[in-house]
C-alpha cells in the first residue's frame, strides 16, 4: 500500500482523508490541534462545494444543519440597498459543524498524529500540504519566497444567538470598510473588515471589538446593534493573509491543497468551497490513476481555476473596501439601482 501523509487536519485535510481509498493507501493526518475548534463562523456552500459534499456522502447532513441563505442586498453604510442578490440553493454551514461532519467521515484506518510538524514527513510516500495559509510544506518545498503575504485589513467574525433580522441582511459597503449580516443556525452571523494596525498575531478580541464599535459608530443601526451584542467569546479576529500565485501545486511527490495552495481574501466566500473541491478532486484522481499521473491531472484541473477565483476575490475586496474611489463606486451603484427600479416599474406597467 502506498503511504500518504496529510499535513493539516482542517477542511481540506479531513475531506481528502475521507475520500481516499483505504484499501489502496495508508493515510496519516498530522494536526497540531488536539481537538476540533469550538468557536467558528458560517461558510457559504456554493454548488461546486455541494457536489463535493455529495461525493463525501455528507450533503444531506450538511443541509440539515444549515439555514438557506436566500437573498440579501449590497448596501451603503447607512443601510440603503443598492443591489439585491438571490443566493437560492446555497446554504451556510457552521465551520464547526462542517469540521465535525468531515471528521466523522474519515475511516478508522486513518492514522492520526497530534504534533506541530516542522519538517516535511519522510518515508518516500506522497506528502499533501493541507496546512493553511502559513503552510510549512509550501515554504519548505516551494521556497521562502512563497511565504504568506500580510494584507492591511482586519477580519472580524461572530455569531449571535438572536435570530437574524431579514430587513438587515446583506453586506454594507462604506469608505474603506465592509460589514455583513446573514442567517446562521440558531442565530445571526456577522463579519467585518477594514484597514487596521492591530496584530498581525495575538490580537485581543475584546480590543478589536472596541475598535470596530468605534469604526462603525456612524453606520446603519443594524450594524451598531450587532456589534453592541457581540462578545469576545463568540467572536474571531485575525489579519488577512494571501498566498502568491504558484506556477504549480505539485513538486515531485508533494502537493498542496486548500489555503496552502491558494489562500484568498474572503470576499467571494469561496475559500472553504475550493478546499473541498481540491480534496475530492485529488482523492478521486489518486484512487483511479497512478500517483504521478494523478498529481499532474490535479494540477491541470485546479491551479488555473483556483487562481482565477483568487483574483476575482481580490478584485472584489478592492471594490468593497474602496477609499479614494469610494464616491465613484457609490455613484455607479446608485445609478444601477435607479435603472433597475425604472426597469421594474416599466415592466409592471406594460403587463
């Protein structure tokens, strides 16, 4: 049996281990955390991710644990809607619930090692870097020039136990900041991003919440209400990092998946989705092809695709967090709203 060492037991690593053929591979997962996290936010599942969950046999369980996203609006900082987006068919699953489902799907034959791995596992088998944006595997194999790149933006996320107010659902774009409100299982999901000097490591959550309350003090009432109710225990905070675009996700017998390969800004909500697709794609190829062919095929299928998503997410990040160009952005979005309203009136009157 061929050995596969998966470094990282997050979404990508667990999904890969769950899909690999246990009759063909001896799989070991190396994960530094002794337990799954207990605090997390919700992740939107796009159709490609839903197909990956179906391949894992987890789609129905994931849907049952998640609210449908429905529709929401892109709004200005005061809460006035510009564009309404229909996300019919998508659902938002808690990161904790998703990790628990993936963990339960991993075969018992998979060996698990709790350790902070500082070197590429030896032994001659395949090595999979699923160890996130600060991937040790990527730095060791692809070189120090591929280290994660720090962005000047802070990302805060949290879940409140109170039900979401549908009139406030959406993403609010102001000058240099954004704020999102959406449904979560049993409550309200919120997230925020803006330029900040906090961090990049060891950021105190309470201090970040205080900074956010000051930052959004003049924004829409719904934002102020959410931040007033947010607690450090129910919130996460981190600086945003990205990964440079690699010329290949494969180097010899080593391959990268998930954020280790293509960590991106969260603006399109595709990071976790692409990690699931990476894992299922690689597993199915390894299960059916010789390893070298499977790795080449994986690189062809996933590298350009995920890098295009990453570029799109970065572009949307620049638009949503526009500072100098914010007045022009707002005028264009207001113009688009008025045109849509006139078109709707015209369509109704011509019925």
